C-alpha cells in the first residue's frame, strides 16, 4: 500500500528534519570550537599568558571560553549565527603577534587554522554520519 502525504504533512516533516540537521550541525561546530581552542592553546606564544588564555569561540549567541580568560574583554564577541563558529581572541595586540612578531611566533593563528581544517572536516562528517547513519 502506498501512503500519500498531503502538503501539510510534507512541510511538517521537512521542518522537523531541518531542526534535526541544524542541531546536529551546531553540535559538530561546538566540537570544532573546542578542538580549535586546544590547537590554539598549543600554538600561541606565551609571554604572560594573556593572549593564550583569551582564546575562545562563539556560536549561536554563546561565547565559550574553555581557557577562562581573566578579562571578559579578551573573549570574542557574540554572534547569533547557528551555522558558523568563530574562533580567536579580542586581545588588542593579537594581530601584532600574528603578523609582526620577530621571534618566530608570527603566523601562529594561520598554522593553527591549517592544522584544524582537516580535523574539523572529520568532526563534522563524523557527527553527521552518527546522527543520520550515513554510509558511503
């Protein structure tokens, strides 16, 4: 027997699946944010530790500060997007360390990004496969 769905049932099903996909993506992006802060923690040069401890990520209106920055002004600002994660710091001298440091630490964010990219891809694939039991 073939069940025929009406338009309202189809729309309800699509809305439910959209919510599931959105929550799954957010879950994966949070995991990417955690891993990113860990990578940045290892790669960030340390003098007094303010820059390293300020690394945080923000997603869906939530600023997550795994390293517990001493100053809330050092953490990233909130973003409301649920489909992206922003990773980094608001420490004023961060760009100078990234672009102008003469002690070999220049480019620490770019190095971290390059390390994170394949990891992030694997995390997002894994989260989606787990949720939807996809196979290749």
